[in-house]
C-alpha cells in the first residue's frame, strides 16, 4: 500500500539518518555543587543535573562509550556513571583525593593522580581492584598517556616536573623539569610530542618524547592584560596535529596555536577562569569549562568562533563528551 | 592578628618533635648533592591563646621549615639533591648570636631566621655572615625593609606596610574611608599603627579619631568576666563621630577581640582582629592551597600559621634555585634567587619574587574573617607599571633602604 510504503520510508530515514556531530551529550562536573550537568549537544540546553559525590573534578568516558568515570575528590573514590541508565552504578577505589585521571587507550587500567598523597594509583576498571601505587612528586595532577599505552606521564604541581612512567614496570623512567606549577599533560596523537602547561610559569612546554627534552616553550601575551593572569591549565591538540588549544585560566581565553610552528594564532574569549576542555568525537566542537562564571563555552573549531555559553552548576571543572 | 603560640612541653609536642626529627644518618649516594639549611629561633614564652577556640601552635615556624625540607626532598629524589635542616632553638634570653656563630662554624650558608627584629639584625651583622643568605620569616618591622635593611637578608614574611596597604585597599574598595583607630600600648602595636597611618595617607582614608587602649596581658577572662567587658568597651568607644570602621592594632592579641559587638556605635572591627590582613590563614583554600593545608595539617597536627608559611616559602626558594640552576653553592643560589628569572609558587595565584631594592617578597595579602577568606589584595583597580603587588608596601621610589654589607 502506498501509505505503508511512505510510512516505512519515513521510518527508515529517521532511524538510518546521518548522526550529526550535534547529537552528542556533554557532561560537566560542578566542583562546588557536587553535581554533574548534562547538556544536549544539538540544542545546547541543560537537560539534567545529577547529584554525584563530593568535590567532583576529573571526568572521562570509558572506551566503549557506555560509562563515565568521575573523580569524587573529597569522597576519595571514583564514581561510575552508566550513560544508558543515567545514574551512578558503582565506585572504584582511587587512593586519597583523586583529581585527574586517564584511561589507557585499551580502556583499562585507569591511572589516577592522588593530589594529597604524592602518588599515582593504578586501578583495574573491570575488577575494581587497585593494581599498584607509584610514588611521584608533590601534588600530582596532570595525566597523559602515549597512544601506544606504553608511557604514562604525570605532572607534579609543586615539584614542577613531568614524570615519565613505564606502564609495564610501573617505574618512573625519567623526570623532566618544566616551568612552575604544571597542571596538564597531553600527548599528540602521533605520540611524538608531550604538551605540558605551567600555570604559574605562564607557559606551555613542548617535550619531544623520543629525547624527553623540552623542544619549545610557548609564551602568551594578551594586549592590556597582566602577565600574571595568564595561567595555562588544560591543553588539547587536534588528531591531525595541526591545532592546539590552551585554556588560560583567569585570562578568560583559549589560546589557539599552530601546532607545527608553535605560533599563537588567536585568543578566543570564553568565560571566567577557563581550565578544562574536551572535543566532541569528530573535533568539530570544543567545549570549555569556565569555573568562575559557572558556564561552559562552545567553540566551533572550523571557524574558531565561540558560538555559545551555557550556564551549568557552580564552579564547573571537568568536561567529557559522549557521542 | 593571631599571635604565634608556642607550647613548650606536652606529650603531643614531644611526639611531634620525635616524629618529625631528621632521619638518622643514612648513606647518601655519591652522586647526590647535599644542601644544608639552618633554622634559628629564640623560643619566646607566650601567653596561652586568647581564645579557647584557638589552637596552640607548637614549634611555630619550625614546622613550616620542616615541611619545606620534606617537599624539597620529594623534588630532590628526582634531581639528586638532598636537603637537611639544622635546628637551633635558643631559649628565651639566650645567646642567639652565639648559636648563630655555631651554625656558621659548621659551614652553613642558608639560614631561616625565625627571630624578632633586634636578634635578626644581631645575626645579620656578624662579620662572618657577610656571604650568607638569611631569610627573615617572622619580623614584620618596616624599618628592616628601610633604614635597617641588610644586603644578606631576604624577607618572606610581609612587613606592616604591606599588610596595612592590603587592608586599606579593601576598605577603600568598600568606601569605608573614615577610620577610628584604636592602638594598644605594645611596641608592635605602635609599629602597625604607624603603617596604618601611612596607608590612610596613601589611599586617602581619614583617621577621624585615635585612642589608646591600655590593657596589660593577664589571665584570660575568668568566669562571668564578660559582664565587666560589656560595660567597659562602650564607654571606651563612645563619642566618636562619623566613622565607618574601627581599625585596631593589638599585636599581642590581648584586647582587640573584645571590641567587635561591644562598641558604642555599630561598625565592623578590622585590623589585628576582626577582618585581618595576613599572609596565610587556615581558611585559605584558593589556588590549590587546600593541598598545602592538608599536607601541613597531616604533617604537623595543627593548622599552618603565618610563620610556618613564611618559613616554608624560604626553604622552597632555596630548592627552586638549586633545581633550576642545578647548582648548590651559595654564590649560585644567592644570585639566582635575586635574579629576574626567579619565582616561587606560594598558592597565591601568581609567582612570588623578591624586590631588588629591599629584599622583601612581593605577595598578595589575604583578608581573613574568623572563619572564611573575605578578599585578597591588591584590589582590582589599583594599577602599577611593573607589578600590581608593588601597590602594597614600599615601592622602589619610596624606599629608604641602601643595601649594605654587615658592619665590620
């Protein structure tokens, strides 16, 4: 029948339609509110606010995209959030005061920085067991993992170092001195470089992973702005290795850097005290958390435009994007 | 201002001392460089804390230095540098200079001096101290940054002018420009009051009235003591026309706390009590300070004080120098700390550096209420060509310091 065919065709189109980048969901941890705000990627509206543990900070997606891991820093544990069920379904041990963590590319284990304890804790996400603890410098925070999963990097804020850790032996194999108060470590997708931000040093240190030497220190200058306000925290590099984005804290801007020449191309004005950022799956969008204006900013990567700000909870800290 | 408290005896203090005692002599591998630091203090007897709510502060200042050494050695594990602390605690009235000479004789070049002004100058002026680096972590006296400055002294503790300016900027931001100044009879009360006068001039506040509060240190108020005080304070503070805040200078912390809620007119109390300008406070949690507070409290069994923080900064400054230069000798470390490259992270949101005209560490000032942080100076809007931190205290054009080596 004609009607039936038309209906079937409509149904097919709806189900088989191209999944646009905007079908994603953004999850933001609100450090002060002890909640996670859920934002719909298509409408850029807040859809839910979920109560979680105390002082939630780092948040990351599981490899299969079905779960979120959330650092509940003051509860000294990782919470596991099931995306389909939209609720917390369990916890993982983390060591004291987990702030940031990173998942091995294979999806397991989880490497967690224990800020109070000068340790990195390694946890098996399937069994929920602590595998080991690795002593590092004072106030560990930044966690980076090489694309082949063989090298873990942790930065210690007060020791001012990037510690290179062999993931099989769990031994620290090298320590690279960086500028003052390193907060974030990010490997490029080809594994050849490690980008480390220094919040008090006001710079980004680019380290060659083969030689483990700093090959470039990138500085920043915003006209009319006090140098002290430029405090880089989060950094993200596109998969194609062309662009890097650096969240600059109380400078309220994200720096856009040509990742080949290391030149700063632009500063994008976002909200206040921008610290962390996350791309969506196809890197068409970059979401930033603005801790002191209680919102997130949405950057269109192709045009390098900040297209919208969305109010979330109090003191947004981390952000993860689920496809 | 909360005065530092020292408890001499007590099991807790002994236990802490034992727990924090330097490790027994260990074999240091040949490739590890040792950097010895000396700590010297005169253990002045102090009254018990003013309030039952205050903590006793055993080993005030010393605990900060010890934690600094621990933090340095965590870094040192990776840089192959080992820091040690040689502690000289001189009893009250003892010979501080002799103890200092003893440390010099052992070859010490780096000193954390937790001393009052007179004793600090006495050790800085010892001829053999010429090529040493002495950090002042206690004395706030403005003269030490002015006419009594010394080439071999750097100050991590802020001076009275910095604290008074930090408070004044906030009061002017609030438009509380008319001050009723109440000053105690102690020497330091007068020093802080002088700085408050200077701050009022600088930031265009008006001291509409000044009165001396004559109180002698004594027992804390006894049972039902509040009844007397309730009547005394209104009488003391009456007949002051048109003021916005009562600014109190009671460095000994013996009467200032009585003023809030009892004055004739209803106005906030600020200064050494009430809203207090300080370099560190137990409520400070900004810029990662929570981690510092946690680490210190776990280490010392009590809250970190101003002197602890200043001592910690001094010890960390040395490590910053040895780590960045990869050198451990006095000349290299001293040169680096005084160079434009140097900066130490102190959980205040920006790197801290030493002023080249008087050796004072420039730093933000916390404005603390009893339980929370109210603000941080410098306040937005106070501009400076070089660093906004230089709107606090003695700026380069203001200085009366002519840096000189100790008198021969």
